[in-house]
C-alpha cells in the first residue's frame, strides 16, 4: 500500500502530530482539525489514524493518543512540500473531473461544499442562505441540509452547497477546455455588477481565494442582498474564444436546471484581464451563501470542495 499524498486530511493529521511532542488523542485531533476547516467526528479521525498506523507513520501510546514515528516525520516533511504549491487548484480540478452532471438530463454528480453549524444556529443560517439565493447572488438555486454524516458531530447540522467547479465538469464533458483562473470580489450597485475590486489567481495558492476574502471581511453580501449595493464573491473561468457558442449552450442548459450563471462573458469583462485568445466566464459563487451567514455572526466550519454527490439529492 502506498501513501496518497493528495489526501489532505491525512496530511493535516500528520502536520498536527508533528507540532505536538506529546501523544494526541482522536477527540483532540477532531477539535484541532475543525480549527483548520476540516469537520471530522472522533470516529472519522479514528479511521484515518488506523490508516496512518498501518502505513507506519503513527504509533499508538496506550490510551493517550498517537505520536509520529521517524518514518512519519520524514514522510510528513516530503508530503508538506508537495502540498505547498498548487493544492487548491489540484483538489478542485480533481472534483471537476469527477463531476459528470449532464444538464440535458438533469442527472449525474456535482461538486459540493460542506458547512457544519450548531443545531441552534441552523434556522438562522438557512435564512441567510435563502436571502442570497432570492437576491440572485448564488451559483445554484438550492442547498441541502444533512445530519447523518460521519463528518457531522452530534448537536450539529450540515449544509451542502453546490460548488461552481460543477460548471467546469459540464464544459469539459462538452469538449471545452476550461481554465480556473481567479476568485474575486465584485462590487454591485443597484443590483448591477460593476467590476472586480479584488482578484486572486487559483494557481500556486494553498488558500482558497474566496475563503480568504470572507475571513478578511472584504465582502458585504448581506448589504448587497438588502440594499442592492455591496461586494459579493465570484469566480472567473477562461475558455478559448472559439468555444463561445458551446459555453452559451452549456450555460443555457444549466440555467434550466436551476443554476444562476453566468454573470458575464467576454474578454476583459468586469475588469478581468484581457486575453486575445480567451474569453472570461464570470459566475457568482455558492460561497456567497456561506459568506452571508459568516457576516451575520454564525459559527460555520467549512470544507470547500468536500466531494461529489448526485445532483438530484439537492433541494430545488
């Protein structure tokens, strides 16, 4: 058996253990993983620890928890170097490849994000999500609430939102080469997008750009929903100019399935970089739902690009 270095959860567990000189138990690891944006139950952590034990990277110290072995320390250092550059784009590209949603039939798998909140905050978060969808600043017109998932701790509720990487999967299956270019903040006035005030390229970054904009308080999504003036999140994809007709058709089919895009297409639209060979496809992000809830003070733990699941699982 070989260690899959792209398995981010394993790498984060190894990283945490590397930072501790004393054994760390599953419960504490679950808490520390949550601080880093990975929502895992004690049982889920135990699963990963068992795998790492089998690989010889960790060892159990009685009932006190786990320590890294010398092999684990060496592997952690190599794995973290591999993960340092391009992690976000690699994970999202993998999700796009696994997204086989067909907008003509309305069937297939889509990429999704997972947000976990305490049960007592679920109604408020749901209202915050609905506010964004009703205002048209979302990527999709629905979301799903779940509580029976190993990643959701007791007393918490999960919210699944469709990730915009689903769009990449659709266009790729249509034969359109898609480049995930930027995540950014669009300024909106009277409900009309004026242009990007911030853009971060996806390639070469280990931090999701949109998560960074939310945590740094560069958005005013709630204000945009209520007053039609504010700053919201959006993604930029780039496709060859010759693929414009296919993109238009793919967008039309997805809108019929409840998707809310594109915001704009073309070279240089909304302050996007001008490219003589490519056009930009701008879409509001499903992260606006999460961002609006965070702005309202709700305690969300998010896993961006958490996986793939059937499209018909989502409320519409």
